[in-house]
């Protein structure tokens, strides 16, 4: 999605549908700053790939620790603001909890530099869709890739379908061909661990909500 937005694929497809040959410039990922909100296992994988493109990576984590390919990590609202103010690209990977619901509204989106790009692979309800749409229409945010929505399926009359420079996918970011096979393997392994009294994998902290 970072590559697709950078290479302005939404515009390319729109021009293709209109049989329109019109040149336009393209930015590049190299040297740009990527912010990752919620830097867990998925975020670490994103950071590794972003570093391969020569990006500077920063992010947030509840309890910051050293993470490969990440320049610095911050925590709390102040940390999130610092990360967003420096992020030319922002990837949202936060869990949906009472604390994070609605946590990225108009004020927070305006922390991003002019012309930033946003990718939301977290959960619907974290990013204010109306505020994001307004900034996409004005060009304040240059483009977005969104896989999750506050209401799913996304209603046919939702204005998000027509958001400019935006790629929408129906909550399928993790649905690769072996998804169910890997899920069942994890479940079987956890049953075995439970029987042996061993620590389980991917345990949920019911207090935190994830």
C-alpha cells in the first residue's frame, strides 16, 4: 500500500478508466519518515520492509523497547503526537480498545505534515472517517489506504467509496491463502500447551483488551 500510494496508483487507474494520458510527478519512499502507531509484531515486520526502502522508521509502543530498524519509540498521547508530526507516511496498527476508539480525529490528523499518506490496517473506529475524508478532499492528506471501517460491510452510500486518492479493501489485509491453516496450527499447538501446563501463544490481556 505504501508503494501504491507513493506511485499514485489510484490516479493511474482513474486515468486509465478515462483513457486519459496525462503526466504527473511521483514521490519516493527513500529518505521519507514512516510512523507506526502500535508497533507490535506486525509493525516490526513493516519496519523491516520500510528500512529496505531506505525509510526512517519511528513509532509508538505501550512499553517502548529496542526494535530493529526503528530509530525511536514513544508512548502515551505526547509520544503519539511527536510521531505523527514527523510522519510523512503513517501506518495505524493499534488494537481497538476503549482507550483507542476515536483516538485519531481531526486534531490528530492535522498533526501530520501537509501531504502525508495514511494506511489503516488496525480496526474501524480508531480513525474518524469523516475527518479523514475531509482532509483527503482538501488535499491536506495526499492519499490513504484503508482496510478497516467503523461499519462493516461499508455501506454502499458511504462517501468513503469516492474518497480521492484512496484505496479501499474489505478487511482482507491478513487473508492470505494459508491463513486458516496457520490459525488451526496455532490452535492445536495451544491445546497441546494447555494440556502440558505450558505458557500459551498469543494470549489476550483482558484488562488491556488485546
